[in-house]
C-alpha cells in the first residue's frame, strides 16, 4: 500500500504551484523575446488586446477564491485524508484559474506588442507564489483540529 507522508503531500502541492508559475513565466518570457525580434504593433486593435488580460485577471481572482472555498467547504467526510484530497483539488483549481490570465497576457502582448498587456502576468505569478501551500496555510484554510495539525507539522507523519 502506498502511504502519503506530510512531506510528500506538501512537496506535491508545491511542485504543482511552481510548475504553474513556471508555465506563466516561461511562456510569457518566450512571447516577449519573440515579439522583441519583430517589434511591430497592430495599432488598430492595441487597446482591445491591452485590456483582455485585465478582464480575465479581475474575474479569475474572485472566482478562484470562491471556488477554492466552496470546494474545501463541500468536502465529504471528516477524515484527514478526505480533507487533504479536497484541499489538493481546490488548490489545483485555484492555481489554474490564476494561471490563465498570465498566459493570456503573454499572448495578448505577442499579438499587440503593447507592454501594458503584460502586467497581469507578474500579478498572476505573484498570486500563485503567495499561495504555495505549507502546513500552516493548510491548517488554517481547512480549520484542522489539534491532532490533525500535529500530523501536518511532522514531516514523516503518515497522512493516509
């Protein structure tokens, strides 16, 4: 039977977060490098392309927060395993919803050449990096009991 320890659970969540942040960073950096080589703007649609990433950022942050809280709030069962599985799903959903505007910012910059369109990308990166799970964050967001909290603070504890 494959057992999950606190350390492996947290490592997995951190890896997912960093992979998504890396996706935003490297994709957007690639778009910037490619566009610098071309340096021509589509003047006709620049304003339109400039605000698309902002629109997605402004709707994705509240939606991701709502869905995250809703997902961990609807967890079925009371076992720590069920709570942590719900948390992992909610975290992936929240991070993916924040990642999307960062990627869209890179695309819109590439299409328009407008540097202002890139601003949502570092905002998405920052939001993802600030929400990387750790024991204290999980304990707080799941409102875990004392015994469950001790398990999460001990790296070699068997969670499930």
